[in-house]
C-alpha cells in the first residue's frame, strides 16, 4: 500500500514537472473549504484499495519485497544533517521490490520534515516531504517499459522538457525541473535511474515559485535538496565502483533552453560556413578557369636523329562538355606548303578538363615547321 502511494505521488510530480509555473491570488474561505473536501475525497479513494489487491498485483507480476543492497546507496540521516546544517529530514519509510522477470530492482524511501507538526487538512497545509527512488536495471528497454507502466510521461520527454540539464561524467545524464509545488531531479546511468522529488508547497525549504526567465528567474544553488540527494546517491554508487568524484551537481546543470538554442545556432553557423566555403571554392575555380587559356597549349613537334617525330601538347576545354575533339597536325616546308597531314581524336572531354596528348609519326620529306589546330 505504501509503495502504491509512493508511485501515485511520483506520477503527480512528473506531471507538474513539465508544466509552466502559475501564480494565483490568496485562497478564499470557499476555496479552503473545497480544498479540505478534495483532500478527504482523495484519502477516501486511496483507502479503497485493499492490502489483498496490492498483494494480488505483486503476485501477478512476480514482484517480491526483499532486503536490498540499494539501501546502502541512500544518503544517511547524518549526511542529510550536514547538507541542511541541522536535523530537518527523517526517513519514515524505506521499501524495496524486485521484479525477477525483467531484472529490475527498486528502492523507495520517504523523508518527512520533522520540524513541523502534521496538519490533518492534507492538501491545504501539507508537511513537506521528499521521495527518493533508485531503480537498478539490466536492460534499458525493460527499464523504459517499466517507466511507462508507472508514469504517464516517458523519461525522454521529461529530459527534453527539463529546465536544467547536465552531465557530471560521460556516463551520467541529469535533469532538474520545478514548479510552485516543489521540484524533481533525475539522473540516469547505464545501470541506474535515481530520482528525488520534493513537495514544498509553502516554499519552506527553497524558493520554487520563481520565474523561468527574466532577471528574477530561478537560480539553483547548494541548498536545493533534490539535487543534493541525487548527488549523494551518485557518489555512493561511484564509491562502490572505486571511483572518486567531488562534482557539485547544481554547478553542472545548465539551462536546457539555452543549450538547445546554442546547438541550433551552432548548426546554423556550420551550415552558413559550409555554404560560404562552397561559394568560395566555386569562385576560386571560376577565377582559375577565367585566367585559363582554352584550346591547344604547350604544343611541340620534335624530330630525333632517326627521323621519328614526337608530337605532344594539351587541350584545355572550356565550360562545354565535348564527346570528341579532332586535332589536325600539319607539316609545312620552307615555302609554307603542306607536305604531310595527320589527325588525332580526343574523346569524352568534361567541362574545363585538360586533356594531354602524345604521339609519334614519320615524315619522309624535310619540313620546316609543324602546326596543330582543332577541326570542328
């Protein structure tokens, strides 16, 4: 029954954790009366679930209560006293369950502010409480399914809509959110999900009624309890793994909105830079091609001692692709008469491509010069 109540409390907080803060006028006498009536109705609904029904659910899902090693990961009351500098919070319940089928173990704990006397008008003058849950899992898909079963908001959506996010290490992702009712901090690793939720309706432990934007917006510091509790649990986990860390979670968590905007801006900058670079590269090519001489270049015609003539050169194409270019080579005597003619074909020439050519021929008669031209 206690476990069911804890799940109900946690589900309610997850709902308000992704909503905007709202402020209202002071309650009237009629509003207070309605609040009392609603409180009694809620208590009545909660007490209609019998112990037998709870046991049936546990039996059906093969969930068993058992002593858990996860209990050692909870912050001690002495550690809580050091955080708050006096005795405020006391454990009133610790409970663990194990779902053997899916390999998920859950440790739940409830802390109560013992400096205040409990008021029977539950919803109107509720004593501040903190719920803690440590979930140890083997398979992340089973974990997601389990989470969806006990809440109506996916853990991915909770992180996406968080006010603050951050990563103490490469393997840990954390989020923080708040409303006028309290706050929630969640951290997840590849083996654990740790969450701490505070109900602090009258802002007795922290100013959760701040705005999310503007000069007077919410500021996180070392006195916020949910981040401190999750931080202690993470450090206890790392101690078990022989890892020492002295991080302060409240310093690591940063504005989710600003991070998203920065990432978006970074993408836009990268896209703009890529666009500029492509344009610059294009201009460089165009400038190069503008200075480039088209047609036949570096042509030579050399005869060796054995009468073999080596013909070489290159053809610089313009911006029009050509399937074939016919080169006509002419050999002239001293009177500039053609004594020999030869042709060569250059095939499949792309835009602005340079095609080199090299060949040999023999001319029996003596020649003065040889020339080349493109025969279109």
